[in-house]
């Protein structure tokens, strides 16, 4: 078994344990292996170990890897980073879903570019109010959703957030609960939240997708 396969096995066990603590089925959570800046060879190792969902932050890297790994049947790409309008075409063509929607002009371009079935989108919310991070303020979510839901070519599946890192479990849970409550208020069921550092807490608080990179592929250089 490769090192990547061993790490995946451990992460899957932790996902299952977190689901059990929350009274949820393991199948209710999608593990997205964040492969940004990692070589295609490692993605192939993860694929051989049964992983099918992969997350890329950069649109051009997503484009290139989708081409290089086109022989892997059933591989699903998730675009998880902020997107410029001039890079939307790569996501529209290659991605199963987009996890960082927070600008109307990007939504409009994605709607225009998408040729296949509507692309599921997760609207990014800045629950920590950090000036350095992208994402909508919670109070801006309603008007934004109203505008985006009118566009063809995309479907709002849920919300996404990357809260401030913290060692305080209760603070972390508070951020996840805020996102969960916002989703409930707006009739959404998808929650893309949780990373290597806190994915178990996110699952316990309702995450439907968790984005784990370092714990699977190792540190990035």
C-alpha cells in the first residue's frame, strides 16, 4: 500500500468515526482530496486507493490536470479557490462543482460558459469577518442568492466557508454552526466546510463536503 493510500485509509476512518458521533451515515459526507500543487502521480495513487473527488484551487492547474488525467474514469474535480472572470472558462469545462462563489460577475460568466448540466455551486461566506479573506458577509447572502438563482447553467447547492484557524474547539464549532444556520435560513442543504485541521468538528456540525489536503498528500513546498 502506498503512503497516500495509507493516509486515505486513516482519514476515511476518522470521517466514519465523526459521522458515528453525530449519528450520521458515512456516505452523507464527501471527502474532497485537495491536490493543489501536487503532482498528477500522487493523484493517481489516491485514485488507485478508491478516491474520486479532488479539489484544486487554481483554475489553470485544474485545466492541466484534467487533461493529463483524462484517462481516469469517474474522476471528479472540485474547483475550491477564488476565481477570476478570465479563468471561469476552465472551471466551466472541467469541474464537477465550484466551492467559492462570491461575486455576481463570476456567476454570470460561469452561467454563460457552462455547456453541460448546471454546475453545482457553493456560495462562500466569510463567517469570521476577516478582511484578508474572500466571501460574502452573512447579511449580503440573501440578495446575492436571489440574483444567482435566476441564472441558467448553475445551481446553488449550498454554502462554503474557510473560518479563521483556531485551537479553541468551541470557537471553531461556532463558525460551523453559523454557516449551518445560514444555509437553513436560505433553504440550502450543502455545507462545504472543514479542512485537515478541523474536518471532524465540521462533520459533527453538519458538513456534507470536507476538503482535506495535507493529511492525505503531505505538506506543500
